[in-house]
């Protein structure tokens, strides 16, 4: 979570959101400026999340988000794809795939 918050400070995300809010308040009749604050909040969160993943790794960020949210840990589920085609390396010795986006190697969409 600290990597995420540092990304907000380094990127000066509070200023970006503030500018969007000022524009929305000064020209509320323009649809773009009316929707800008919500969009900017979402974009700066995604940007901070991506920065935290680059700095700390996806498993650490996922664990931190689950811990902060208070939600129960997601259960493992059987991998849908045979070992030879699974991109995440699910094996017979580890039959449960902990990745929710496990796709076959031939899939056009890569897992995130």
C-alpha cells in the first residue's frame, strides 16, 4: 500500500483531481467537465495501482488490497486448461490454479 500511496504523491494526483474538480465547478453545463472529476479519480487510482505492481509485484499488491478490503481470501479453483496449454504453469502436482484469469496458451487475450 505504501508503493501505491507514494505513486500518488510522486504523480501529484491530488492536483490532477483538483483541476478536474475546478473545471467541473466552473463549467458544469459542459458534459466533459462534468464527468472529468470521476474519470480522473479512477485514472489516478489505476495509475497508482500500476506503479505499485511495477515496484512491488502483483502478488504483494493483491494481498494488500485483500487485507485492506476486509474481504475473505479468494479460494483456489481447479485449472480449466491442461498443463501443456496453461500459461500460468498449473501442474498435476498443483491442480488448483490460484489465478482467476487462467487462459489457454492459444487464447488471443493474455491473462493479467
